[in-house]
C-alpha cells in the first residue's frame, strides 16, 4: 500500500474517490484547506470531484502514485487519517 497525501487548496469542498483493484474503494469529503492522508494500492486511481451548482463535477483524474508521500514526515492532523 502507498501512503498518499491530498491537500485541498481550493475554496470549495471536494470529494476524493480512490478506486483500486480487488474492490478497493475509499471516498472522503475534503474541506477547503484540509489535508487528507490515506493508504491506497499502487495501481489505484484517484478522482477528485468538485461541487458545482449543477451537482458534482469531475475535476481531476490521476494515479494514486502521483500523490504518494511520506505522511509521517508531513504536517497534517493525524485525527483525519482514515
């Protein structure tokens, strides 16, 4: 599993969806300026959905490996870890 870190630098809340092999799925609402640290399989894909007036809109699609980081060395609130 990869340790991954996503930081929502926008002024809107986003929904982070992590989809991986073997039915791996994680979903989290990330508030503005919040940092979310999570584990994901190396083959997982991330989808970042942003809220708009018409509902959810796909904002970004990426590999989880693009967000791999050493969460222990970062400055984040450990109470937010899923």
